[in-house]
C-alpha cells in the first residue's frame, strides 16, 4: 500500500511538537465516513518490549469481521516515551507495516487517539494524514479533556471537551465495563466514528480490529 511520507522521523521532541502544529492544519475531523461503502477495516497497534517495537496491522472483512490479512513489522524503538508524542515512537514501524499491506483498507482504527490530543493530532490523526484514508482513534485509557461518565448500557456515550472544543466521546461498548475513548482521526467525524466502532465491537470491550491487532503486536 502506498502512503505519503510527510516528514523525517528523526527529530527532537521540540521539532516533533512543531511538526504536529503544522500537520494539525491538514487534519479533517468533520467528514462523515461512508459506512455503507466500507468493506475492509484495519486495526492498528504497536507493542514495545526491551526497546523493540512491533507493529501489527490486521485487516478484517466488514461487516463479517473475519481476518483476511495480518502484517507485522519490527524495529528498534526510535523515540522516548513522551505523552503527546506517541506518533514519533510508533510512526516509523507503522509506516513500514502499512507499506507491506497487500489489501487496502477502507478505514483504519488505531489503538490510540485521534484529535483527542492537546494539539489535535494524536497517532490516528497523524498517520491518517500519511494514509489519506479515514482513521479513528480508540484509546483504552483517559488522556485529555472533561466529560460526564456515560450510562452503563452498551452504546452509551458522552462528549469529551477540551478548551472549548469537542474532541471525542467516551463510549461504553459493553454493559458495566470500562469505556473506551473515541475520536476522529482523519477524514472522519465523531458520529460515524462511534457508529463504526460499535458495529465492529460485537462481543468484547475493544473493537475486533483493535483486539486482533493488540494480540498480534504483543506476540514476540
């Protein structure tokens, strides 16, 4: 799969922040996903062990949610762990994995944030600009913003606000379990991101593409 290489990954933390500010202007987070035309959904995750990163991109047929392709890529972790700069830690190994895909997904769901980010460019938004495909951020833990706790029933959600902006939603995917944090990445909006995530989450807390990618990425 061809992706647009937007910049070098070998940057300092301050350079990384300045790049984020520039790239954020390219992010489109108010464009509905045409779910009726979605046939392939990818889950994206990266695991790090002993300073080695392994990326997994798992493509599932939609709506059946059957795995049709799994691509793994592994390389030394190039960037320190700094909150808000995850893209520079995971981006290089993800770029390699994306380039090795045989199928081209219609939508990518990332284990991480989209515009739910202080500069509105988490990993799903950042890589979405490179992929030029609809991307969704699905975080497992709280990162940023204020919100009311959603109701306990499946599908309940509440908006997340930060500095006057709606940056995503807290979504309850199963009754009585901890919610996930959903935000548009690129070429997506919040309502269709929530809709597609729920359609991809028939059984577990995490959407099936993310669950498959998480399991694959951690297997090394």
